[in-house]
């Protein structure tokens, strides 16, 4: 691959391969949930979730573009599986958000303690 | 000394539009309510570590407005404002919530307090009008940077303690 092509594909990846975008859609989260129990063919997901086949295929394409699902061929079927490790950015974000919220409430906690100690003295 | 409750907030995303945070405090409900709603108290804890509260006005009555601004070390202003919709001391307030950085992501915040055996439980629910609004909170756009700074600072503190 030419370096220029490589850079273009990476640049494109940085805007489209956003795990947050992928899981922002409720149906795509349902598909991920359906794959927690193990790999499944498109038809099985369609049955489990009462979504149409084109809908499921469209969402699977988005999910596989960001790497959240992978697939392997078995005969003429494609079996999709969860790439849970790719959820890490979500995990990291959540940890950061939790720290930020915790930090503020911890300051409030310390302040409440100060106020109450002041009262006791 | 009783162990502190630092880091114990529980944050949940019960659906596409809401963020619910719960936290307990070892203080009576009336005091927690005051610390949440009186400007002289809010000034003491609202701003993140490297920031300073520059505006803190709270008109605690239905239809009254609040406006809280803190400024980061690099001069960025973070402004939060809204209008009180319900006030029922010391157990509950409901207010609109708007961060000026995301003017389209207006939310309704419900704050509820309940006390049992000297421990007050705080529940804050932010309900966004639409998912795009809530997703601001899951992307964290420009705020990312200041949280990174906070993370570094926390790490440096831990380093000193060792």
C-alpha cells in the first residue's frame, strides 16, 4: 500500500471508526447484547431481535467497521462474534467521567465534614 | 476516624436520555440541602481542582435562576445555568440545566435527598431532551482536556503519597 493511501485510510478511520458512535444507536447495542452469549449468524440475530434482515446487516456492517464485531465463514454462512476488547474506549471514558463526578462529590463530602466539625467545636 | 466515602458515587445510564448519579454523605439532610443550594457553600466545592468559581448566584425559588461559572487555569470559562421548576426542601429540587458550551443539550435535573440513620443519600438525575444531548456527555468534547489534567494531578498526588 502506498503511504498516501495508508494515511488517507487512517484519516478516514479516525472519523468513522468511532466506537461511541457505533453504540449510540439502540439497535446496535441490542445486536451487541445478542452476541454476548456467543457467535451467531445474521438469520439468528434477525429472529432473536425482531429486526429486518437488511436492518441487521446494515448495523453489523457499522459494528464491524469499528471492530466491535468480527466474523468468520462457516460454509455459506457468516458467523458474527463480539470483539469485546474494542469496547475499551467506552470503558476508559466512563472511568474518567466517574472520576470527575466522584471528585466533585468528594469535595462536597469533605466540605460537609468541615462544616460539621466546625459545629462540634 | 470513620473511613471516607471518596470515589463511591454510582453513575448509571438507565436509558438513552438519562444519567443518574447516587452518593451518600455522613451529614443530616438539611445540611446537605444547604450545601447544594446556597451560593456561599456551592463556591467551596463546585469547581474542579485547578479551577476557580467566579460566578455563583442562586435564586432558590420556583422560577428563580441559578448561574455558576468556574474558570480553568488557562482561562476557559465553564458556565452552568438554569431555572428552578420545583423546590421542596430538604428533599427535592427540579431545575433546568444548561452548560453554555453545549447550548443545544438542555436537560432537566432532578435532585433528591433522603436521610436514614444520619446518612443522607443524594440522587441526581439529568434527563436530556434527546439522545444527541445526552451523547454530549458520552463524548465529552472539549472537557476531555481538563479531565486529563485532573487525572494527571490525581496521579501526581498519589505519587507523593507513596
